[in-house]
């Protein structure tokens, strides 16, 4: 059975079930497997849900019944509208797009969240307990979490969003869900205000224990694990790789680094990936890191790809842990220093691997619009602004002379970001059939003042009395 250890080295080792429910380790680090399970080879002919169960099994074996786990995978991916679950499209340039956005909320976060909701329910059931999930969102994460936890037996979910400051599609994807355990709270404030309230809740030990607070943010190991699957899937099913057998480069539109780190885990477990390209928008701190091996925190600037508007990518700590040879105490020191000085430097020998296996590019909003326009012209396809940043970065990598197969993770459906797509192409992408009536569905949410005590009181009085 694989056990999980903290990247800061000062927490006891834990089982998968513990790590699933805990999220962050008690020493402030992120959980990683103590050892990698070795190469995982799976028949590429299997349907996605079965393929997924095979890839993830070594990470959970010994903590869950195999039959239950297979059923969870089957149910999770049954919510996807495409028969292949995750289809792969080849552009006329030869770049392959892995479409991760056919889940209930049209972004790649569904791939992991649909597993997470079911895994939580199963583990809570086994322990005979319940949880109250609380999270803050500026968009994609909240809707994916709500869809994943709606109607679950053992969890209530409260998602805080800044009142009047999310896009209409994003808000409606959250507020039109009608389920007794789902609570949307529109806070009169900014996204940061929402996040501060959630942080203060977790810091309030008495409150946290009274309501059995739980979190599902992107540092949760189970989310990374579920994302490892589609890297194996993409390589196994890639047309280009089958044809030429050369280098395989995967480009990932990146924010918190959870998605691309899952690619790294896939590489570690035998997926034939040679290089990663980390694609960013004008918030280019990761481009600094992967091109100059150092980075300095700046302010977050809004862009056309809002799910990547981020300065500190929390999951980068998992890669740093590896680069520092799993020395948790050194990671802890470096993170402490990064937080106080806002600067991190890997220009010593440690940074060597960063130059051979990784690169980074950033695109401006104008460049992003130009990619959307050009792909529409050459391939008659609409792509969302996050995916466009990925395609633009992959094109730069090709132009710099990297040969072989280029795979890009397509992270959102174009209809999720219709304004940017319309600006670039004059076409407003329609919502898929299952969401076509989104604008007619009734909304459910409460508007609360930006006040910690009021929001806590709301959570306590609305969560299920069963817990
Ligand atoms: C969350 C998100 C990203 C960033 O993913 P990370 O795992 O945080 O790097 C990219 N694109 C879309 C559409 C997203 O929703």
C-alpha cells in the first residue's frame, strides 16, 4: 500500500483515505506518494473509465475495495457527454488537442472533481461521518465542486463567490443547481474577501471541528491523481506518436500547477513524455521560473484567461520537492523564504533538470485572440482563451526547433468564455445541448455582507442537522 508524505517532511505518513479528507498536511506541506509505484501499463483500447481505474489503482490499493473503485470511476465518467469521454483532435498544424472539457461544467476540473465527490462520499460513509465543504471561487472551481458534491449523502457544500463579479455563465453554472446540500453565497466583496473568510474559518479550530470543515482545492492529492490518467491516455492514443515514435512534448495552460504536475506523475509512472511546456498569460511568473530558473512575485493582473490569473502556484511545491531530492526540511525553508522575500532562485546545479525537461512561454491577450482567430480560420474550430494560450505556447516550441509529437491540453469549452471567442472570431459559441437552457433556469443564492461572523452563522444554520 502506498503511503503519503508531506513535502515539508514534518508530518506523519498517511494512507490515501486520510490524505483525501485532509487536503493540506499539518506542517503546511502538500502530500506526495512516498515512492512512485513504477511503470503502469494499460491497454489503450479500454474505455476511459476502465483505463482510469487501472491507472489510479496503485495509488489507492489497500484502502478501497476494487469493485467499489471501479464503480466510482464508471459513475464519474458517465457524466461526460462525449462518448470517448476525452477525445483527441489533430489540428492541421499537427498539434494534437486533448479535449478535457466535456464534463458537466465545461472545464477540465470536472475530470478530477467528479472522482473527488464520489471518493469523499465513500470514505465518509466508511468512517460513519459527514463533512461541510467550504470554498471560495472566482469561477471554474466552484461550479465543478458544486456539480461533484450535489446530492451527496455525506457532505454539504458552501461556495462563496464575489457578488456581481463572476461571469454570467460561471455564476449560473453554480446558482442553477437545485440540491438540498448545495449553498451558494454571494459575498458583497471581492474574490480575495471570499478567500479571507474561508481561510479564517479553517483557522478557527472550534468552528472547524464543530462543522467538520473540509476543502477540495487543487492541492488535494486525489485531484492530481485523477488528472494523471489523461496524460497516459493522451500518449497511448496519440496519432503522432504512433506514426513517428519521436519526442513527445506536452503543453499545459497553467495556473496553480496542479494539471501539469499530474503530467509529471504520469511521466514518472511510464507515460512516454519527454518534455513539458508550461503556458501562461501575462501573469508570467512561471515563465520566469522555467526560462530563468528564478521567480519574483508581482501583482495579479486580469486577462482573457482568468483561470490562469495567478502569482503563486501552490502545486509547484511538489516539483520543487523532487528537484531538492525529497528533502522536506530544505523545502520548508525555501518556502518560508519565498513567502518573506517574494523571490526564489534555482540557478545552481539543482536547476539543471529544469532546462532539459521543461520550458515556459507566456502570451499577451492580443496574442491569445490571434490564436483563437487563426485556429478558427485554418481548422474551422473554436477554442477557448486558456486552450489558445496552450496552442500559442506549443507553436513557439515548434518554431524553436523541437521536433516530434506536440500535445496540448485543451482545458475549457469555448462556450464557457464566449466573450473572448466572439471578440476574436465574431462568433458567439453556443452552449452544448445539455446546458442550452442555462439562462432560463432559476437561480438559488443568498447575498451576505462581507462579514466573517455572518457567514459562519449562515453555514452553521444551513448545514444538515444529521452531522
Ligand atoms: C483551473 C484552470 C486552469 C489552470 O489549471 P491548474 O491546474 O491550476 O494549473 C487552466 N485552464 C482552465 C480552463 C482552468 O479552469
